[in-house]
């Protein structure tokens, strides 16, 4: 039987995202647009719209749709803003971000995953996403400052470089906590005077952020 991905996608947005309190139409429309089935491996395609994370190879996962939505929604993004994502993985979160803002930069340490993501963006003609292979805990200086930064892996603490590369009024969403355990999603905000504030959201479980300012 051929699956109706369009229908599954619409149901996913209604049931898993909208019904759980995400109201921003820009965010909902982005999830209505991006074909999640294009970001999972062949043998998991039928599970693309399940309410959970899925393996994407190299021991990594594509995050649960609701968690991606919660993280993106928490940044209150505007169309003319610039976003950096750490942990490209399949490229799904970056793809959703690219439907909301003008420019998306994303960094992945695992070369094979980064290369696959680049191919997916090309196939879908998402041409406002730039991918770099490297250590995202150091940020991406050349394109800074960023209005929003999404960290898609569990961090021991907020990497200093990311705070430095944030614009005035910039926001970071990041899961902070124990490796292999639960983490707390945190929103870090910089105000016009450069003052930093922190807010706690849900508890989550992410794969570890590696690198210089991650888990070594
Ligand atoms: N956003 C992804 C999910 C990523 S899972 C998606 O939508 O599919 C987390 C990813 O972070 C993994 O692919 C992992 O390899 C990557 N990662 C871990 N540490 C990193 C680092 N220091 N810099 C960049 N990527 C990192």
C-alpha cells in the first residue's frame, strides 16, 4: 500500500503540534510544507510522521516533530532573521527553519550526515541553507551575529562562542544536562545592553553534543 504522506503530514501538524499548544502560523505552515519522509532512511519512511525520534545512521536521530516545533517556536522568529543550527543530522530542523526565516546556517560534525543533508536541500530546492562540517560548539564566526541559535544536541553547558555570536535581542534554544540522561530545554536571551537571561522549558532527551565545548 502506498502511504499518503500529505495526509499524514497534515494530521501530524494538527495532532502533535497544534493541539499541544503551538499557535504561530509561520511555524505550523513550515511543518505543513517540509516532507519529513525525505529526511529519514528508506526503511523508516512509513514511520516518518510517528510521534517520536527515528534513527538516521551513525548513532544519531532525527528529533520528534513536536520537540523540533517547540524549540523553533520558542525563538519567536521573524521572516527577515538569520538562524544558526548546531547538529544538522538529517537536515529536517534546518529545512523547517528555512521556511520561516531568510537565512539558515547549520553545522554537523559527521561528514556523511552533512553530505546527505546537502543533497536533500538541493533536491527540495531549499537554497537558503548553508551547511558546514565542523565543531558547532565554536559557532560559525563568519556569518555572525545570529538572531536565533538552535542547538539540536544535549550540551553540558551553553557554549560561550554561541553567546558571543548572538545579536542584540538574539535567542538560543538549547538542551542542557546530563549526557545519556534527561536535559532541560533552556531559552537564553541577550538584551540590547548585552545582558543575558535564562528561562527553563520542558525536559527532553537528546544525543550528546560533542566537540570542544560539548562532551569530549
Ligand atoms: N537537527 C537534526 C537532529 C540532530 S541529532 C535533525 O533534524 O535531523 C544531533 C546531531 O548533532 C547529530 O547528527 C550529531 O552528529 C550532531 N553533533 C554532535 N555534536 C556536534 C558538534 N559539536 N557540532 C556539530 N554537530 C554536532
